[in-house]
């Protein structure tokens, strides 16, 4: 009977952590989508059609460069914080990695920024 209660509580805790991770990931993705639409919409209003096309291409190139830089920084932080005990695992879905990183955040004393960058590296 006690084993059943312990298993149920562990299962519920895992479900709660997963739901929390999914909700936070959705909040972040909707926030980043709003920010991206705001930054790409503003230059298109003031430029001519030729200028807006080149501006859109430039902003896409900048986005790719920023994404690559964030991934490299996430890899560095993974190697610094996680690489002491773990090899880089295979790619998992973002919500699975988010749950694992939240669990390890406490043990490895990761900052919120470290966790975010490592999650980006592990899921891209």
C-alpha cells in the first residue's frame, strides 16, 4: 500500500513538472514570436519595397547568426556545467529536456540563463 502511494506521488510530481515545463516553453515561444514580429514589422513600414526586401533578408541573416551564437554559448555552458558528469545525450523533445534540465538545475546550481541556453543547445 505504501509503495502504491509513493509511486502515485512520484507520478503526479513528474506530471506536474512536465506540465509546468510545457507551459513555460509555450510562454517563451509566444513571447519570442511577438518580439520577432515586432522587430520585423517596424523596418518594413518605413522602407521602400526594395529596401524592405533587403532589410528582411538582413534580419533573417541576423536571426540565424544570433541563433548560432546562442547555440554555441549553450554548448559552452553545457560543457562547463554538465560535461563534468554527462556526455551530450541524443536529441530529445524540448519538454523532455526541459524536465531533465529543471531537475539538474538544483543539483548543478545553474542560473536561469544557463538553463535557458543549455536547453536551447540540447533541443536545436
